[in-house]
């Protein structure tokens, strides 16, 4: 046994897991085959550790104690089955249902709750069995504390299980000196050019059929995008003109075969690799001093979920930043080996220093720019809980304003159609992050901004994002609108943040949409100036055509609407009913404009005026035809506006959460893409606009993993667990 323990200790020092064969009986010699297995497993562990060093996880990096958040990174439980059922303090049996709560520590050892609380109440913070130092310790609040309102901490708001009640008190993190040198992990050699990405998985080619409607029934094909148009009213009087006549263009992306299979089996199955295109994903993670403790633990857990849900053809790179930025993990395929290495990189994260978002984004962009191989889809996920302390402000002026464009590398800015089109999906974590900068970063790059208000929602927010990224079925989508009747002209194209263009004669226009997720929908309103006509019973208004790239076959696909948009031009027109589809989209645009106007008023200090703008919009929505018909989108918009009113009730509420909530809502509506804000990832929330089935499936998988319960419904606590006071960075 002595040699086995030496091997185990050495493996623990390498932060790897070692398999120790179980002996048959006390005093009986282990079989040679068992020793051979142990030796081979040990050599594999050593070789696996040596593979990590080129990525920045060298021998000078100290291993960290696994936490409950480090899913998949726990060390194996030691001891026999009987020891697992015995409390190491009182040496009696532990079994559920006997009236004793059981506490499971970060190192996976279990004790009676009353035994371990007595053991640690005098400041002992190490495990009695393995001597691992705990970051969180159990405690039992006295009745006097409860009477004063001090309750046991349950930061996520999950229901407590009586049989397995785990009550934790977070150990205060050590005081961080922002001037202290960063961990040695950030000083390991790094290549000048990040062209060391792993080669792509060469999958068999998909048969190159011509895109047609029949292809949508093929399990290995994506199908075609669906295009529909709706005029505001079916007729306009012949002798009357109509300026700003609305025509709605509705687009819906096709299904993937993975969704077909998931629907048939009614289970949460991973998306098949041959049904979607692989992704190159770079995660840029804030590990500044303010991320210490629970935040960092939950971030590690969320990253573990991301790693486990990427396929073997997807590639991941990890960038960690504080006062400086470091590539911890190069672009590697998420095979079994790649996942283990990625989890080790994530588990090595430690919090320290300031917040340098600009350098982090430059390094994350460099990974994608320098890569030798390219997957069809690429994106950056940025998470930060603070404000960039290294950004240069704009020169001149009495009140210098931060130039947020400086945070984003020039190579991926979307100005004038230039750039590499790498969207940055930004996540603002907690009450102290700079929502304006995070929103600007996502807006400039073509990504979305999410506001993670409650600590426990971070994994669901990541799940929603990757649920979309792993289901891209349309790329480089361009929508072209052309007037048919010679006397018609386009008035405007309302497309939110999407880039639009119009010819000088206003006869043609276009919308650059880009990528679409599976079953994702887009709605654009086009206004047309309709003139008086002398003699015509029908008038053709516009025709719509879409051009996009099929990400699987790499071919360009042309889709033209089956018929032109037409209206009648009778001499006399009776009472007309406005199209319900057009009315609900006008409501959406009206609500987005009200949010933007209210935000401007709030930034100028006029919170009363901001609340008034939102209230006026709510009243207008309630009087619309779609609201009277019980439209769900209208109800969602009204609930969102009401939530914004409450968060603008006073200056403190607006600074802590109102600004971030409004900006996240604006990001969602401008791109017509789901973002996380408030309880938007909860299945019972009204604010769930733009979620796709792939996003819902991934969020459900996240919540199922957290609760160990197949039910997708989970109520998250609305209580903010972030302190209002700024933490050191």
C-alpha cells in the first residue's frame, strides 16, 4: 500500500486523478494485473499533465482544491464503501432518513452536519480526513441570529433538501493588493502568433444537392429559409395616396436534423455532429480581485457546462484576464482529451488584480485571427463583473467620455461593413460591471449583451448563448427588397441594429442579417409611399429575395417569395382591418423606441421623465389590436416595460441594475435575439422574447443538471446576492 499512496500523492501534486486498484482482502497481495493497471493509469496521468504545459499550465502552477462548482474536476473519493457511509468524526453510520443532516465538503468527504459544525466553529478550515483547505465551511446560526434577520446563506435560492441539507458560509477572501504581481500562470511563455490551433475534424462531405423545399425532409440537410410578407391593410382607395404604408417581411430559419431527432425521442439528446456546423469559441473570462469566492466558483461550474456540451468537432480557447490577459488554453477540439485539458485550465483560475478588458479582447481576437484552421462559425464570449481600469478616454471636452470603441480591436469592428464579423457576446456579472461598455462592445461587434443579476443564473445564461451558437443554419443572409410598380418608392427600412442600405432612387433596398440559429425568426418593417392611381384594381408593391450561404454545403442559396406583395385599389374602400402581424411588430418597435428614449432621459438625470415615457408606451400597447386579441408578445413587452419602470424608481436602483437591464433589453430587441436579464431564462417568466427551441433545450439541460430533476421549471430567487458597495479589483 505504501507504493500506492506515494503514487496517489504524486498524482495529486500534478492535479490529476489516479486510479488505485482495490485489494481483495486485508493482508492479501494485489494481483500483478492490478499493479500493471495502476502503473499504466499513473503513466497516463503524467503524460496528460505534460501535455498541458504548452498551454500555460506549466509545472510552476499550483494546483487548486476542487470546488463543488468544478463539475468533472473532483478528485476521486478515497476509502472503502463502508468508510463512505461512516462519519469520520463520530464514527457512526450516515444514512438518510435518520433525522441527521449530512454535509458533503468540497473534497467530497461527508460528515454529520452537527459533527462538522462543532469541528469548524473554532476556525478550523481543513478537512479532518484529507486535510484539504476548504473555501466554504458549514455553520449553524444560533436562534438569536435568526431573530435579528441573519439567516443561513442560500445564494441561489434553491429549495433545501431536509435529508441532505448543506449550509455554507463563504470564507472571506484575502485582501487583494491590486499592485501585487499576477500569478505565475500569467508569466509562462506564450507564442507570438497563435497559429498552434488543433486541426479540424475532417467529416465526410454532405451530398451537394440543389437547395429545395424537399431537402428540408432529409435528415442530413438543413432546408430552406421561410419568407412571408404581410401588407398593413389589404386595400387602399384609388383616389387617395398613402405615405408610410407598412409591409412586414417575416423570415424563419429552417430546422436542423438534431431538432427533428430530439422531438421524436422527447429527450435531451446532444445535437448530432452531422446536423450542424462546428464552432470555434473563445471565452474571455474576468478573474480580477472582485471575482474572488462564490463568483469564481460559479464561473468555473458554468464553464464546465460549456465544455461538456461542446462536440468533438467544436474547438475552444480560454483567455483569462485581470490587470493583464493570458491565453490559458489554445484552440483545441473538445474531444475527451481536449475536454479534460480545458477543465484543468478552467480549474486553475485564480482571482487577482485589476480589470483590463481591452487587452483581453485583443488577445481573444488574436486567437481567431491567427488560427491556421477555421470552423464555419466563430464567436467570443466575454464575461466581466467590473469596469475597465486601463481604457483611454476621448480627448477634449469639459467632460471626457470613455471611447468604448477602444475596447474592441479594429479587426472585428463592423464599421462600414469592414471587419471579420466575429460577434462578441458580452455578459455583465453583478451590480458593479460597466453595462454601457459591455453593451457597446456587443453592439459594435454584432453580438448581444446579457445582464447576469443573480449569481446562480450564470450557467443558464451561458447555456442559452451556446444553445444558439451550436445551431447556426444560415450564414451571410442578405435580404433584398425591390419595388414592383413603377410609381412606388421605399420610405424606410426598420431593421434595428442590422445594417441597411437603399438605392438613390429609393426603388431598391437591402438588409444585411448575417447568421441565423435554427428556427430563429426575424421581422422587418418596410414603409412605402403609395401614390394616387387613375385606373387600376390591383397594385403590386414589392418583391423580396433572400441570398445566404448554407453552412454545411458551403453553397449560396437563393430564396424568392412565391408571389409579390399586392393590394387592391378600389374606388371605394369600406372599413379595413389592420394585419395582426403588422400591428404586433409595430408594438415591438414602439416599445424599443420607448426604452431607448427612457434610457437617454435617465442618463440625463430625469428619472421621472423616463418612467413617464415607459408608462405612456404601456398604455399605448394596451390599446392596440394585438393586445386586445391577447397577443403574447404584447404581454411580454408590457411586463418588460413595467420591470424597467421599477428599476428606474430612484437613482440607486437605476445605477445598480436599471441601466444594465434596459441595455440588455435594447440589445435583445435591436438584434431580435434572446439575452439573459432578470429571470428571462426561467420558464415561468413573461420576458422570454426570441428564445429558440435550441436555446430552450440547452437551458433545460443546464437546469436539469443543477437540480438533478428532469423538470425544466425552476424558480430563481429575485433577491440580489451582489453587494451594492464596489469590491476591490
